[in-house]
């Protein structure tokens, strides 16, 4: 395995413990150096995980949307310091006229959920959701609180892209990132690709983590993840064609591990943006404890940055975006390394060390 035996052993142990499929891909200096997959991609155990299995990547989607914004920053089309209203005038309603693009992208604009009830059908209309949020007042003074915008980030950042570029976010990402890189990433999956899809299913004890466990925190969490319904409830909507095709920009993308690692590889190897842009997008903009889950949060311009939990392994400059249930996609810019871990079995955050084990082994091997 070319010096990566320790990673291979750790990966094999994880697949055995899960009794489920997983994939782990790594690039270094623009070349793929690891492409691991094993186990089964369906709960029945009938379909093997393959190198091109497309998985629901949940919030890993936000990292690719953030990369779309990074492209526009790199081209000078978006200034992170500018007010959002420069590009999206209607966003200035309800006291938001001074919100900066960098605040919108770093989960500190105070719009973590829609205030009126939203159905899954409503949520499929990106422009309507963006308009709803543009009319909404922030929950607290802008910049005062870092709170994870689990679904709303996608509509906010996606509308920013559309206002600047003219194309819908899914079309922009396909044309500007996925196709030029040959990266297997889809925001809105065509029916021709459905046979390659894998499933994610919950471990018996899976839940949306809540370190705070107070009535207030639980009620807040339910608004973030339950309006519109996403991770809460008994169903698994992410395993259905409706989810695959809807292309929810906050968490609805489908991608292979190799495809996700390829995007982050292009980001850190200079194929997509300048080194100065990578430095800007991965500079800390906000930090705090999520009011719903108690998770420590550190954000750059749409990306999660390294935190107290060492989410991005032993490397201090790691960044990217995690996804519900244990997936992790990101990079170590100083090492020229990108990685993507995509497991089928969803485990509760805070009680799931799988990605950390793989990144620790990878760091040792490098």
C-alpha cells in the first residue's frame, strides 16, 4: 500500500467493527495515493462498496458550496468584507443591512433556521428559501453568536453565488468544479447515476448529538434539524431519489469519497484558486459553542476549521467540512494532502472516533 499499511489496517478494523461499507480516499500533491473501500453499501448486505459509489454526504455539501464561493472570491467577484447587500439587496431587510459576506459564510449572521414552518416540498425551492431568510430578522445581534446553520447555510451561500454569477448553485458547481476536475460530485443527481448510489443507515444508538441536553437546547436543535425535517424522525429521506435529485445546497449532495478528496486536492494544489485565497478562506472568522448541540465551532469562509476536538486530525491547519453520522472531507494545506472518509453506518458525533483514527494513522504514515 505504498507506505500506508497502518491506514489500511485501521480502515479494515473500522469496516469490521461497523459490519458496513466505507470508503477512504487520499490525495497528496495532486495525485491520489489511497483509494480504500470495503464492506456493503446497503443495509441488506447485498451490494459491495466500490470506488465510485455515490453516497449522501450531508453537510459535506457545504464544503463544496464554500469552494464555489472561494472561486468567486479568487476571481475578485466577491469581497468577503463587503456587505451582503452589495450582491443581494433584499438581504438587508429586518436590520441585516450591515451583515458582511464573511459573517454570512461563517455561521454568525443569526439565521440558523427558518422561523416559519417549512415542508420538504418548500425546501426544494432554493430561491424561495433564500427569499424567506432574506426577510427574516437575525435571532441575535449579528456577529455575537456562532451557531451552526445546518440547512440555511446552503440557501444563503447558494443565493450569493446565484446573485453574483447568474447560475443556480448546482449548475455553477457542476460547470466550474465537478466537470473541469472530473470530480464525482453531484448537487442534483441525474437518474442515470442512481445505480451507483450507496445508503447510509443509523447505528442502533444514533442520534443528533447534544452535549448540553437542556430543554432549551433540545428545542433549539429541533428547529435547526427539524424545519424542514432532515435528520430528525424515523425515516431516511437521504436514501431516496427525491433527496438525490433535489440537490439541497445545505446537505443534499451525492459524491464518491474519491470525488470529494479530488475537490480538496485541487483547492490545496493550486488548480482551483491561488494560495492567497486558500489562506483567506481558511482564516478564522467565528468561534463558539453551538446553542443546540454544545459542539465547539470554528469557521472560516464556509469551512470548518481545526477545533478543540481535533476534528481534522493531528494537523493544526486542517479544514474542510464534516457530515452527519461520521463522514469527513477536508485537507491539510501545508502537507498538500486532501482526504475523504465516507462510512455507511451513521454513528453519534462525539462517540465516533473513526475519522480521527484514520487521520492519525495517515499523519503517522506521511
